[in-house]
C-alpha cells in the first residue's frame, strides 16, 4: 500500500508563527515542543501552510531610555 504525499512549503505567516514560538519559548524559558505540536495548519491554493493558531507574545513596556528621555 502506497501512501500518497503532497509537498508543501511554509507561508511567510507560518514562518513568522514559528519564529514567534521560538521567541516566546526563549523569553519564558519554556519548552517549544508543546507549542509546535499544538499548531493547527491549513493549506492554500499555492500549497503553502498557514498556522491557524499562532502564538501570542506579550511584552511588558518599560522606559528604556529612548531618544525622548536623553538629557541635553
């Protein structure tokens, strides 16, 4: 019995979701595997995969001494 396979590529959106998952795992010092295993995909007409549930990364906003806080 032969298994029928299809070649697909990651869309820019899916690649961004992968990068966000990596960033989130590094920032929170968490394992990335559960996030990647939880990804749900959809394929478009161009045979590109899209992530239906990309991770959300939140950053705490703190004053870091941008141009507006520079002393003259």
